[in-house]
C-alpha cells in the first residue's frame, strides 16, 4: 500500500509508507496562531490498475502554557492619603492570557493600602 498526503496542510506533516503521520521536520506549532490542521491522506494499492481512496484527518493542537498573563492596561497611578484608613480599596487591575484551559487565568486583583 502506498500512502501520501494529497491535500490540506501538507507542508506541516509527512506520512511514511506504514501510514504513520508525523510532524514535518522543523515544523513548530503554536496553538495561539493556528489551533487545528486538516490534511487529506490517500492510500493507493499496488494493483496493475491501482485503485485509491482518501480520508480526511483533523489535527488539533493542544495548548501549553507559553504565554504570560497580560494586563489589559498599564497599572493605574494611584494616590493614597498618608492617613488613609486600613484596607481601603484604592485600585482594580485585570489581566488576561492567550492560553486556554488551565493555562489561562483571568486575574482580577484588588490592591489594598495597608498601614505598616
Ligand atoms: Ca498562560
Ligand atoms: Ca499556549
């Protein structure tokens, strides 16, 4: 049986003659840029008049935690009176993350002014 990649993202994968699909040498995957790939695999028999069939393969890129949380805006400039009361709420910041699942944490943090 002869296998080949005949459609889709053929530059990202290779297939050997056992039908094993591998990532192409040097190919790097980044879920945040492209989360899934589709390829068309063709199998061709070795008959005197070869016959072939095709199948579609969907490859999903799993996420790794390769992005740090990003603040949605610059940290606010906050003024605090020197005699402010204990644990007064003075600012709110938030951050998001390009990763997914457990690798992302939408952060909302309240800053408190604490008398030392
Ligand atoms: Ca992350
Ligand atoms: Ca990621």
